[in-house]
């Protein structure tokens, strides 16, 4: 059962936060600080899901999503989801969530098939 | 002498129109001088003028054959001509009861013949007259009157055109200001999402009952940082709003030791990668401590944002009766073409997700303290922003 999730965001505190929340839910988190790092990790590791910021150095979240959404559940977690971006995400069958919607993100993670038992009761 | 005043409501509206066309006290203008030239030549008179009738005076936009800028508004002549729509003709002013007391008639000029057409705006208000004048009594033919009417229309067309152009420019300026305001609001509300999201995430983590002491401490640190960021954004927006319409900001100047001011500003960042080097002795600056703190915060914030976690060096030193705070990063640097514009309102770099306000406000507040901000940058290697403030002793 794959318990790894890729989190890509150029803001270290966001990565920290997501890692802390996901770890408590029994997931192992690989972090990427740029779109390029994210693509590298995607191509060399197996993940159960990808959580991507949009505006990052290197490749954008959307560019990474184009690759990742082909094979795994992907969510774009960003403050910049305009209608055009949302439309593209729909095309990719990829979820888009506003940066403030942490609850929505955790629901997405909890809904992943093979979601492990949370580490904390 | 019959009263030559219009009913006051009409006169008030007429005066409003005179203001709106913004013609009083403007400099001489070839476009109008050509008209009086044509009128004088066609009617074969020595004098022709274009007058604007103000509340208490008659002001000359163009005066051919006579040297005058303005005269008192007296009954008769222009004052009367401006109150009717038909041409106003006086063939011998010394004999005409409407005009025989007028200073222009009795005085040095010895005006005898006067024919005027009102300058009537599209809105139906008479701003003044185009007239032809002679010192000998004479008649005016139908042709001459018709030509005078046409020339008067040309004058009005000119005034209308200029007003329309001015109004277009003003409307454009308002549109730009509104667009800028919208962009600023949108930018700030976007920027607020991230710290708000982080704060929310942190608070929900803080509810976990298995937090280690280290994790709890780290969460508190991050909480402080993002709250600081939010506060900065709100402050920036308020500052911007208070500066709209080019109002000057209020600053409270006093001799200030900048060392603690800079240290406090850096405390907010809680970042190992930021170092401070003070080249003692640093004399007191004549400054507003809180605004200076804001400027330093902005420069450091900028540097950490664009250095992608790399080192940021802050230095404080004195030079030539100034105190200088420099903030150096080793990030992407700024393109030479953009260097001049980084401090402009709403300038945003190619990768920027910011509002473009921060550096602009830094510049405004620096200048308001009689200082300035400057930048030095190498594309690919990094930038150094410096705040320069006068020392307190320069002023005593």
C-alpha cells in the first residue's frame, strides 16, 4: 500500500504544516520546494497523491499537474485559482483548492484509497 | 439707466459655465488672435476683441488694435451683448442711451461703433463676446454681421474642443486610478490568503494532544511570523489608502538611534539566514522610528522573498552626514531596465506575486523623512537595497 504523498510548495511553512498534518494521518511526505524538484521526485518515486502549489520557481504547479494527474490523484493547493486555471484543472481531472481550505485538503487526503489508519487515535 | 443684470439664477449658471470652460486668465493664444484679426480685417475696423464676461470684470482673451487685459464690468457694450442671443450693435455710442456713459466711450478710447456676437456654448450659455470696434461711427452690413456670427461659432468650437480634450484626460486619469486601486486590493487580498491559511493550519495542529515541546515552539514561531506578515499587509494597505490622491504621509521626526530600530525589525523574521552587521559608531538619525522600522521590514521581507532561503545581510553604518541601512540578498537580481522602476507605484517584477506597493511605500516614507532609498543589483547575483537617512546633527 503506497503511503507516500508528494507536497510541492516554495513556502517552507506550508510544507512544514502539511507534513505535520499528513504525518499525523499516517502518511509519509516527500517535500519539493520547486516545480522542477517536484517533477524529479515524481519521475523517480511512487506516490499515492500529489499536492502542488501553483506559483513556484522552476515548473508551475499546473505544469507538474499535467504530468502527475495522468497516474495519480492530484490537487492544486493555491491562492491563485482563477477561472481559467480551474477550467484547465477540470480538463486534467485534477482538484483545485484555495490555500485557505486546509479542511478540504485533509478531506481529499482522507478520501484517498489506501488511506492508512491515522497514527494518532 | 436700465439694469443690465440678468436674473440671478441665469447669471449663476452662466458664471458656472465660464468656470467650466477654464478660459479666464489663460495666456494669449494664436488660435484666438487669428479670429480677431479676421474680424477686424473683414469688417475694416481698427479694433476687434474676444471677451469673457466674468462676475465683476470683462477679461480679454484676444485684443487686436487695443492694449488691454481686463476692465471693470460696466453696463452697456459687452455686459449687454452677453445677455442676448442676437448680435448687439451700436452705430454711434455717444448718441446711444445704452452706452453713452460707458468708460470706453467717454474715456481715452473714444469708442463710437461697436458690434458684438455672443459666444454661446452648446449648453446655451453666453461666455462672452466677439466684437468689432471703431472710433468713428458707422453701420454694419448683413454680410459683416453674418461673418462675425460665423467667426464667433469658430471661437466657441475651439473652446468646446479644448474642454472635451481636458475632460477626456481627466476621465482617463480617474479610470487609471480606479484600476490601480482594484489591482492593489486584489493583490493584497491574494497575498493574505497564504498567511491566513498557514495560521489556520497551525491552530488546528495546536489542538493535537501529542505535540512535542519542540513542535509547539516551532508552531508558535511560525504563528508569529505569519501574523507579522498579515499585519504588514494590512498596514501596507492602510498606508496606500491614506496616500491616494497624492496626499503626503505624516511623519514624526526626532533623533533616533537606528540600531535598536533595525534589530527589532529583524526580530520579526526569526530567520537564521539574516545577519546584521553594525559599523560603529552610528550617530542618531533624524527620523520617524516607526516608519523607518516599516521600511527596513519591507526591504528585508523583499530580500528574503527573492533570495529563496539564501543569506540576507543587513548592514548599518554612517557615511557623510547620513545613516545607511543596507539589505543585501543573493537572489535573482533585477534587470537593468527595471532598476529605475522598482520603486514605482505598482511595479511588479517578472516573478512577483506581490502588490507592487511595498517598495513604493518604502520610497515615499524615506523621502518624507528627507532621505531616500536606492538599489544596486546584478542580474543573477543579487541586489542590495539601501535606506539613507540624514543624521540628527545635520539639522541642529
